[in-house]
């Protein structure tokens, strides 16, 4: 390689390193926090396009599988919109998935440090906690960052995964600071759907560590969960902030047949999704048009002044959303979108670093897992931020995991 080519490569690697910090650090800190990452991704790619193409050919089958996952999901969405004459502009959030194989090849070729993801995630979590605290102190009922409170909490949870699994050696104390900031941010957001994912992270963190015996770790985990449950149950402020009293009231209203509540609307939408899927199992009602199913299946939504819950936009559940709007092809696309990266991560994890709680493959598997859990109460790909973050993080972590596996492989 000539001197000019080496200079371009060094600049591209510097841009990739900055991009890895910017993605988790700015995604919640700025209104359009993914944009700096995108600009650095484009600039560093244009510096060494030939190297990226050569790297893509070298990756081979894993890259083809990742590309298939994104293209299949986007193709099903376009086909659904075209077949049912739905507005094709609704696909604008899904096109972010096209970046997954690009980012994967980019990370593999330029090899930015995984530690940059960790540093950026730590900064992002501190910033999220400060922003959430400011919004609540300013009078907001729920901290929501620059948009949706649920999306805010889901992104915070993904950053917490990076803080735990991408940390450099001997950085447990700083990782604990990040976990504490993330917990505060989720608590102030009032989002209940992020807690199962947070619990999974803590379970894997405690049980997967090498500290003491397995029995001691299980006892520690049980004691921690018991203390948190006692605090939540006895401190009125925590109960109110976590909206547990509201959940109890919602359950009472559901028993009375009243679905005009947060939990009631979600349950009703699951029921509508099941009926819509049974009626149109191969086509659904049209991508991003779940409210069409609400109007078809509920008399309350066919009135001149329909209830507010009739126009929530999506099903607040990944599986229900994709099944009701795109039918069997949608379910298959969702399974590929989560299943293919998860399968690749688990395979790569076996040949990566010895520490089960560190490494790109372990981090990637946990990112997919928390997305699946958050998808029980949210349509994760109905929002540009969560879609962009999933495509970027899975691509980055797959590329870095391939490099780590290559380094760890016996020569």
C-alpha cells in the first residue's frame, strides 16, 4: 500500500473509533443522536471503499446471513404495503436495517476498539440520568429524553448492556456507576417494560461472574431482588414512579370490562392482533397499519369520535404487530431479524475471549435478548431510534466479534 493509502486508512480508523464512541454517547444526549455516528460511518467508508468490499468478501457467509435478515424484513414490509395499497412511506423506519451488513463489514475491516463503545455507553448513561433528573425536577410526569419515554428506557437498557459486556479489564467500578445511572434513568421514565430486560442483565451479571461459588451468587441475587422489592413496596415515591399503583388500578378496570388504561389498551390490542391474524394469516392488515385492525375488530373504534386507544399507531408488542400487519411472512421476518444475529453471536462467543461476561459476541447476544424482552411491551421497529440502534449495534458487534474470534483462533 502506498503512503496515500496508508494515510486514508489511518484517517478511516480514527473516524471509526470516534463513531463507536458517538453512537452510545449521543443517541440520547442529542435530539438526533444517531446522526453523528452516521456521518462518521459514511466518511470513513468513503476513505477506504475498496478495503470494505474486500473485507465483505472475506467475511462471506455470516455477512450474507446478516444481510438476508435485514433485506427479508424490509422486503416483507414493502410487499405488504404494495399488496394492500398501504402508504409506502411508512417503511421509512425499516430502511435503517439496510445498514446492518454495511456496519458489520465496516467494523470488521477497520477494527475500532470495543472499549470506545464502553466509554461512549458510560457517558451516555450518565447523560441520560442527568437529563431524566432535570426533566422530572422541571415538572415532567415521566422522563422521556427528546421523544418517547418507552423508547428512552429501552435505549438506556441497551447502553447498560454495553457498559457491562464491553468493559475493559478491571473496570467493574465504572461499570457499576453506569448501571446505577441507567437504573435511575429507567426509574424516572416510568417505563415498566424495561424492567424484565434489566432483570435479565443482572441475572446474567451475577450468575455468570466468577465471584465466589454459584450458591453464593444465587443467594446474593435473591437478596438483591428481595431488597429492591421491599423498597418498591414500602416507599410510596418508588411505587408511584414505577407506576405500580396505576397497574393495580388498570387490572381492576380490566376486570370490569374497561380497557381505557395503559395495561387495558395493551391487552385489548393483543386480542385484536390475534383476531386479525386469524382472519388474514398470510397478508395481515398492512404494514404499519395496525389501527386498521382496531377499527375492523372493535365497535368502539368505528364511532365518529373513537376512543383515544384506537389510534396508538401500533400493537405495543413485536410479535403481535408483525403477525397482525404482515401475517406469516411478518412472523418469519421478525424471527430472522432476531434469530439470525443471535445465532451468529452465540457461535462466535464460543471462540472469543475466555471471560463469559466480556466480549463483542456476549454483548451482541445480550443486546438481541433485551430487544426481544422489550418487544413484549413495545413495537421496537416502529421507532426510528430503536431501529437504527439495533441495526448499528448488531452490525458493529458482529464485525468486532468476528475479529475477536479470528484473533482467538489457534494459528
